[in-house]
C-alpha cells in the first residue's frame, strides 16, 4: 500500500477530518504503510503527500479530509499527470476490503468503541478464542480456518447499527440475538405476545448485560467507513468467508444457529412446546 492509499484508508475508517499528526499516530500504530528505513512516519511526510494529491484530499484549517466520501475519485476528476499513480475504482474497493478483513486491524471493543463513527460503513466481528464456543461451532471455525463470526453493514450509521444495536442491544441487532441464542440464553416466555413484530425477541436486562460482558471479553472488531454498493459487497464477503452467525445470503449457514434462534422465537411468542 502506498502512503496516499494508507492516508485514504485512515480517513475512511475515521469517518471525519484529521490532522497530519493524528494520521501519523494511526499509521505508526498499524502496518498499512512502512518506510523503507523502518523509521516512523512524520506528519510533515503526510502533509507533503497530501499536497501532491490535491484531487484526493482537502486541507482546511490544518485538517485533512477526503474529496470523495468513499475515497474513490472519478477518473474524469483525476489530473492527467496523476493518472499513473491513482488506483482504479476496482482496486480501491479491494484495498478497502483488505483493510476491513486484515486480522491485524482488529481491536478490543472497549478500547475502540468511542472511535466508531456516525457514518455508513461495513463491520466485521471475530472471536479471540473459538474454544469459548460450543464444540460444534468451534469445529466449524476450525474447518473454515478463520475466526470470523459476523459481517454486516450500516447503511446510515456505524455508531447506531454496529455499536448500539449489535454490540450493546439498544435496538434490534440481528447479531446480538443470534449470539445470545448460541450462548444458550432465551428470551422471557411470551414477551412477544401482542406485538406486531414476532421476530425481534429480546433477552432480559440481566441476560443482556451478561451477553455484553461476554462480547467485551471475547470478541474483537474492525470497520471501514463506506457508502457505495454496501449490499453487494456484504454479499460477496459473506459468500467468501461464510461467517459463523450470518444467516441471510450465507451458503454455509449453520442449521444449529437457525434452530436456536427459532427456539427463542417460540418461547417469546408463547408457543406451546412440541
């Protein structure tokens, strides 16, 4: 990855403008770009690179932002003398996906949740130790040779969808409900009776907090800020990685997950046991 590509990805992930010093701190803390001599990236180096790519970046009051919300600049907007150095749309999407899925970029939730931006994007969730799951799920991850348990999109806000709903149960998070079921939790009996939505079961407040504590202890997360073709990209990634808890569009969906979720729905609906 070139330095200007790395700068693009830092800004995409942040979802906001940053100073060159802030970007230098981020890049010195990850492996997206390394200088040949192994020395740290300086803010002056980032500033110089930004000036060389005015078609990619804006600089206002000392803060750098992307000219395009996706980091992708239409070819007609690229100066002719720069065309050799600028990635194509296809390559740029590939780069973004590499940033999202690279295991080195995943962080503990508590240390990174305050950085999840209020912008559209994609997210991925891994488990630190698959042995924390039931044997059947442990074996599946071993066969798939990764620790990915969920891939999702936030069409409006990563902060609202990913953090609040999926990780903190403030709303109707599909991942949170599936994980709770897999961990052996069930909703309160009859809690969906009389409600229009008969799918979105909830756990008790006590159980929700126990699931959140388990999430904080056992999962690591990553995300990228993005807004173009989210559904198509999510579909491709799910087909490629077969995440453990994804159901819709997953060729490798586990019947065990479906059975546990259906059990939760039946209990919440107050349906008689077979």
